[in-house]
């Protein structure tokens, strides 16, 4: 009989995994070596560091993280100890792209500017960055892509060096893993010099990992007024973000870019699939897999209404798209909750609790690809709505 310890923030973990053994759900930061004394399987999220030393003296033989990022799991050393390791690559990529597009449209609408014709520099072109590049092009944005590991592998370009991207981009967005070691270290990838190499007035987005951008250097760049706008979902020192930095950024959220419900459920499904694969190598009998459909079915059809507003200028079109997406996801509401509960909290311990609580109680948000747009979408905006936002249009018969 397996004993599975799972982060309580893995949705539907009990339903998905109790068919394989007993499940103990714990808050991620309470998964200590003592809590693992009887566990063979460990299912975590990003807040639980796992290495061979964490597992010394425990019977854990399989570790999976229901996340895209793996900087908290020492995958190589664990595998060398014969421990199965897995994660959920790409599970929440669509959710992060929705967050980035929501941030860009909100900033554009608040500044009364358009996005069309701007140059977006994407640093790290994997599951998130690749999708974002495609969707941004459909919004009329020019895209530059920087990904040295992919360029070195010979993946089809065009690729640009980071220096070129920083020099030529109106908006820079970071989607690399956090890697502390060469050959492609990303710790403080954007430090003072790189931030200084960005265009005056350029916008910066980080929904990857906090330490990929040097927070102190970013604070100084913002204080000097050099950058035009900043949107941050991730923070150095989580769960205790720097409040001085957070007060200066335009959009600030508590590491929830990947938290669309669909992406989190995909994480559960991918981890279950990995567990089944590992169990099959152990000759363990396999029950029927969990069916996520009933969890995923929305309570009511997911519909947004096409705004009745002019679309004759780039800024009007950005405002129109912003008014549309806010019906599905209001990024300002996440920003307000973060500022109200976390940024105003002077005591670091209570700030950490508030940060974790916002994440634990995150409201259900659905990926935009689940939405249908009701009403008339002006012809020039059809590619932006269908491919840029990923929403479906009403068929003419529905109108
Ligand atoms: N905020 C969130 O909720 C959230 C959600 C998902 C992922 N993430 C973070 O975003 C990261 C990216 O996610 P993903 O799913 O696209 O991962 P991915 O592995 O599919 O893509 C990462 C890409 O970055 C590239 N890369 C690595 N080092 C680089 C460097 N030095 N310069 C430029 N490119 C480099 C890789 O070659 C790869 O193509 C994850 O590792 C995770 O840390 C955050
Ligand atoms: O790497 C990821 O997948 C994301 O950063 C993920 O959304 C983090 O969420 P957490 O594991 O902290 O709940």
C-alpha cells in the first residue's frame, strides 16, 4: 500500500491519488522530513524544496511537482539516488500567457496607448514564451525572441542575443527557469547593467521567478523613472516580497499567473500520469486514472460580451480588448488584493502568511480559451480576439 504525501494546494489531490494509496494533504511549507517518515510518494508544489538530504531516512521513492518550474527540486541528485522524479511542464503555460496579455492590455488602457506596432522581447521561449510570442503577434505586436539554449540546440530561429533584445524592445518579458549555475544561469539575469540597457520608457514583465530580476536594481531603475511600466507576479524572497519594490510597480500579484483553474488541474493530471508511469515500472497494479472532466465542467457557460466602443485607433483597440478580457480576468482585482493584504503589511512574518493565504484562497479563474465572445467583434479585431486572446466567437446563428 502506498502512502502519498501531497501539498494541500494540489487541487483534487485526494480524488486523483487516493485510488493509489492513502493520501495525507499538508500545506507545502509544512512538508518536513518528519512528515515524510511513512511516505513512499511525495507530491509537491513550488514552495517545498526537495533534495536527497530532505528525504534521508524516509521511504520516499517517487517525487513529483505539479508545477512547470523545478528550481525547488534537485532532480539530478534525486535521480542518481534512484528516486523517480517528474513535474508538469507546460501545464499552466496558457494561464501565464493570459496573465501577461491581461497585464499589457491593462497598462496600455491606463496609459491610453496601443500595443500594435510595439516590439515585445521574449526572454526564454519555452512553453510560456513560445505561446506568448504567437499570441502577441496576433495582437499586432512585433516579437523578438532570445533563448540561447534553444539557439545552441539548433531550433529554428530567428534568435537574438539578449543585448540586442534589450536595446530594441519596447516591452521585455522574462520566461526562463531560475538556474543558479552555468552554462545558462538566470539568477539576476536582468541586473543593473541589463536593466540600464533597456530603452528609456520600456516596460518590464516578470512572471518567471523573482530572482531572475535583481529586485534592488529594479527598485533603483524604477526610482530613477527610467522604465515606463512594470508588472511583477514573482518576487525575490517569496513569501516575503519587498514592499518598497511592490509599491513602485504598476501591476503586482502574489505568484498567481499560472493559477488558472484549468492549469492547476492539468498539473494534477500530469503528475498522476507520471506516477502511473513510475508505478508500472515497479510492477504496481494500476487502477483507472482520475477523470478530471467533472471538475473542469464550468457551472455556467463562460461568455463575455463584445464591448460597444470605437475601435478606430490603436489605443481604442487596446482599450476594447482590455474591456473584453476584464470580464474573464480582472488583473487589477488581483493587484488590489495583493496591495491590500500584503504590500501594506509591515511585519514580515504576517506578510508571509498573507502572501500564502492569498494564494491558498485564490478565486477560480478560467483560461480564456474556455470563453465565447457574444455580440459583434469588429472585423479588424477578429484575429486579436481569436488568436491573441484565444477566445471563440459566437457562430452567426448564435447572434
Ligand atoms: N508565475 C507563475 O505562476 C509561473 C507559471 C509557470 C511557470 N513559471 C516559471 O516560468 C518558467 C518558464 O516556464 P515554461 O513553462 O515556459 O518553461 P520551459 O522550460 O518550457 O521554457 C523555459 C525556456 O527558457 C529557456 N532558457 C533557459 N535559460 C535561458 C537563458 N539564460 N536565457 C534565455 N532563455 C533561457 C529554455 O531554453 C526554455 O526554452 C518556469 O521555469 C517557471 O519558473 C511561473
Ligand atoms: O512553476 C510553476 O508552475 C508556477 O510558478 C506555479 O504556478 C507555482 O505555484 P505554486 O507551486 O507555488 O503553488
